[in-house]
């Protein structure tokens, strides 16, 4: 392990853009298929990885959703989240706000309760056994109807204490944020934090970012680096303290490069960007790996890595006291490694 990798892995950090369904490693996929009596088309781990030939968001989703058929019981969802949390702990994650997609499961007949109770048990276990604070963010699939999203929100209300916020993901084409404005208005009224995917290089990316910033009023934006195309929007996002949950390695799979220039440019302007792993089982990089990849691509200093980690807590939905305590841990880590502490 290089000094850079060791520093990046050990840096205390929050992960705010992580799809639990996107952490389904091939080995676990086979184990769950066997448990549930499901015959897979692929016969080996190598066969599974050979399907990971993504050129854009659409081709990724065509592989991503069919893989979820192995997730059936609360135990399956627990095992999926627990496997991720152990890997995250090994790469310095001390707080995770994790996306889950209930409609990807309820639409195929899996009860909502199976999904939420399994994930919740893993989150509680992570605090007890790993010392990781773990929360859940319920995402709506934007290629389903707004009515189905609202129905899912209503189904989630009995579990409100287990869900920190709501998000919006899946195929952005012809599914702009405005389609779900009423759902997010109700979610906000119920006390949920709000975030939305504004995926990279989509048709109407900047218009979608403007909508979520000035219309819907989200607390964070997932991806969102196309905001650099509108300097006035960048200034507004900085003024509002909006977090951008960037995912450099996954960017490099669905577009020509990892958007290093955009991420680093926003960082150096003072925007609250941070790094995350998105769907690490598919893109082959967990969050520490993303820190290393961007640092190597962009020549980041240790101080800039520290700033990214600080940003991850600043953009989190922790209480102010807990946020400050985690940031103090980042500063202590930086000082122990003689890295410059950002001001």
C-alpha cells in the first residue's frame, strides 16, 4: 500500500452517495441465489464481471436492476448492507447515509417491510460492532410514475424514524426533477431531508440542477458537476452550502472521464464537494479508492483530501454537535500525519 493510499484509507470520512443495491458483489449474489433457489444465467464470478460493460447510465441500469432478483428476504437485505459496511469501515468511513431503492423490490413482489427491516438491522449492528454511524435514504425511481413514488412515501411513513431523507435516482432521460415536485414537497413536510440525482452529462442537466436548487429546494445534489456550465448557479450553490456527492470512478464508466477537472475546480472555488463510491460492486472502487483515484488523476495534496473529508461531514445530515465531533477527528488525523489542516 502506497503512502497516498494508506493516508486516504485512514482519513475519517462520511459516505453520502452509496446505493446499497450497488454493493452486491458477485460472490454474495451467488450465495443469495443459492439461498433463495434462483438459477443465475452466469455461472462464475468472471461471468458476472464480464457483464459489466457500461458505456452510459442506461447500459449500466440494464445490468443493475436484473441482478436484484436475488434479494428476497429481510436476511438478504441485512447481509447486503452488512457486507458493505464492513468494507466501508476498512476504508475510513465512520458515518454513512445510504441510498436504498424500495420500488426496485416492491415492483417485483418483495414486501417493503423485508427491505427496510433488513437494512435497518445492519445499520444498528454497524454502530454496535464497527463504530459506524449508518442512516438510510429512501430513493424513488424516476422512471416510474410520480403516483407510485407518492404511494411508496406513504408506505414508508410507519418507518419514518428509520429513514433520514429521500432521494431520486435511476434514468434521468425524460424524467426531470419537476415530475416529482409534489412528492418531495410532501416528504419535506413529513420532516425528511431532500436530495436528488442530477446525473452527469444528461440532456437538460443544468436546467435540472436549477430546478432542484431554486424550485424544489433540496439539501444536497447527487453528482451535479454539470453546474460548472453556469457560474451563477455555482455561486448560488456555494452561498447555500449545498453538498455535491461526487463519484469520480463511476463517472469514468458512464462518460469519457471521471470529471476530475470539474470536481477539483468546484473544490478550489469553495463548493462543498466530496467523494463517494456510488455502486462500488459494479465500478470496482469503494470510497477510499475514489479518494486515491482522484488524487492520482488530479495531483491533489493531502490538505485537499482532508478538505474533501471535512466537506463530507459538513454536507451530512448529522446534528451540529455530532458533525463537529467528526470534523475534529479529521483534523486530529491530519495533524498526526503532518497534513495541512484546511481553514
